[in-house]
């Protein structure tokens, strides 16, 4: 889910709220993937190298998710003024 601040200005409040809902679901999925990854490593189903590479990629994606959430929150706050 990638969007720019400029593109948000063309959306309705309802559409921005839907994007927030999608972002929350994305975040929930990322947390579940991380939990599954830890479980796989603890059960020795994956190597340490695979674990660290996947963990880094998931953490990077989580940072993007958090950044998008911040942008969405700022947009809604701007609209509430």
C-alpha cells in the first residue's frame, strides 16, 4: 500500500478511513508473519540466515507500514482543523 501525501488530498474522508483500515490489517499481518517466523526458527524449521534475512525484510516493511500510518493520521488531523 503505497501512496503520496499529494494523492491523499484527492480522496474523500471515507476513502482515507478505508486506507487506515487497510493499513491496520497490513500491520496485523506483519505482526503475525513475525510471530510465525520466530516460531519457525524456534522449531528449527529454518536456518539462522533465513531467519535474519526474513526478519530484516519484515522489519523494513513494518517501518514502511508505520510511516504510511503516520501520513494517514496527519492527513485526517489536517482535515479536522
